[in-house]
């Protein structure tokens, strides 16, 4: 018991290094917008911060319209609804992702079919997608993810979706600031979503955004997301509504964060390059793929392992030093809730999950912090 207490005490005295935590601007931009909301008493949902956050983010990524919502999950839900997904419809979804990608398909009483990844992108395999269309020719939507800030192979995926006349939704929750051949992820398909959860590259503490070049559908999403209240003097509702709109205070945080997005992307890439330089000589470590056509935001720096050192060894060793890391997402077709749904692929996603680790990628990390992480990891091979 004494030894256990000593270990716990040692952990607490060591500086905590987070996987990816909120990072407010040094200039205090967020506080300025929040103070404006308080001074004008626009505390409740909607107000200037919401409107301007939508306009500013749409302008940043090059989308015509945006709807600020309560979460990235809500944004995916509204994108599916805007795309006409309803009960019994089939939606293709990557298996290697967080459950928030797949859950809204169930909200619409639709049927997810999970698609495998490829090693070249870690994202939806175009080959597996084509195979899925051969098995399921009648599909309502394809939901693609840009995992860990890595862009999917969008040219091929867009071509396949156009050939089958199917709408394409981009889950860019982890990839705000990532470009594919010069175009921001989230703006290549019919709809794109971003998340501002506390661990994302910029945060509003919680919130999301849906973007599209279809102004009419974004206007309809704003209607649905505000309880679908009809334009009438009394409270009248002709459609099912949702309480999904972003708070004006939260949107103020987002406006301030957006000003430092480029800085955050630069630091995330610096962290990835640091790890690759310091750990790349170890033959049993491979890094997540960076393609010539992809300028990733490197939201999380991820590795895969071969040999005797396993992902759990890395995670536990870092944990002992008060450093946070994480396994790669467990594929959806392996999850108890989703295991009854079909899966198309050759188990690439399973291998990435079984061998993968997300290293600490917090933008507040110093070089000393980074050296501390890499030295601990190197020690596992001594």
C-alpha cells in the first residue's frame, strides 16, 4: 500500500501533458466577444456572435452558407436530414471513426453500412466503397470522415458518388484547417461538418457547424434546429423540430478561436514533425500517412507499432508519467451496438486500431514536453 501511495504522489507532482486540450488565444480575443454578449445582454441563443461566427467560418473555408449548432453530432444529424435520409435508407459510413459519426444515422432510423479504410489515407477506401455500391445499389448518402485531420481520397470518392447520384457528407470534425488539393475539407461534398468540442483544434467548449453551398438547405436546417417554429404570431409547428442552435456566448468563443486557427494548425504540424524526427529511426514505429495532395492539420499525431512493444505498453508507460495518450478509434463494426450492421472491407481498420496510438498533441506543449514524451517512448526499446 505504501508503494502505491508513493507512485500516485509521484504522478501528481509531474507536470500533466494532455492529449489535446482547449487553448485560448494569448490576445484574449474570446473574452472580447463574450464581454460584448454580456454587455448587450445577448446571452440566450442567437445574436451577433452566432451570425458572425457563421459568416466568418464560411468565409474562411470557402462555403456559401453555414449553420452554427450545439455540437458536431447535431450538424451530422441535420446534414443527413437535409440530404433526405429517412427511415430504412442506407447510408455508407466509415467504420474507423468515433461513434458520433454513425449515431445520427440511427437517429434518422436509417441503416448504416460500414466501409473499411485503406493504409494510404486511414480513411474510407474507394475500392471498398465501390464494392459496397455493387452490393447496395440504392443508397441515400455517403458519409466520409477525415480522420485525425488526414483527408480522404476525395477525387475518387466524389467521382463514385456522382456516378451513383448519391449525396456526399463530409465529417470534418477533426480536420478544420486541413486542405485537399488546395480546398478545405468540409467544402468538397454536398455538406460538411465541423466540431468545436473541447479537444478539437479550436473549441467553443461545445458546438458544431454545418456548411454547404446550398443556401436553401442551410436555411431549412436553421429552421429545424430552432424547434421548427413556423412564422406565425402564435406558437405553431408543422414539422418536427430540434433544439440544436448554438449559444451566442459560445459563438463568441468560436469567433475568437477562429482568429488563431492558422497558428494552431502550424503548431499541430510542428508536433507531428517533431515526433517523426525523433522517433522515425525506430523500425517498429510507422506514422500516419501524409500524402502529397493533403495538407493535414495533424489534429492528433498517430503511430502504428509492429514488434514486441504494443500500443498499451506506450499508453501505460506515458500514463505512469502523468501524460495522456489514447488508442486509435475502435471500428464501428466491432462495437457491440453496431455489430449487427453490415461491413464491407478487408479488416484494414481493425489492424490500424490494434496497432495504433494517438500521441499527446496539445498545442500548449513546449519542446521540453515533447522531449519528455519521446524519451519515455524511446525507453521502451532499450
